[in-house]
């Protein structure tokens, strides 16, 4: 019975670690895409302004 309890505890610990990794990866991905999106948006605005000024 003690072995079963230890196995269940190990399984729960592994599941919690995997959930933590998944949440961390998702947060990192959102942070990276937010940074890239802002830079791309500013670049597009700058290009549009330069085209408008050159006319």
C-alpha cells in the first residue's frame, strides 16, 4: 500500500511540474509575440509616414 501511495505522489509531482512548464512556456510565448508585434507595428507606421512625407 505504501508503494502505491509513493507512486501516486510521484505522478502528482510530475504532473505539477509539467503544468508549470506549460504555463511558463505559454507566458514566454505571449511575451515574445507582444514584443515582436509592437516592433512590427512601429516599423509599419514609420514606413507609412516616410512614404506620406515623400509625396
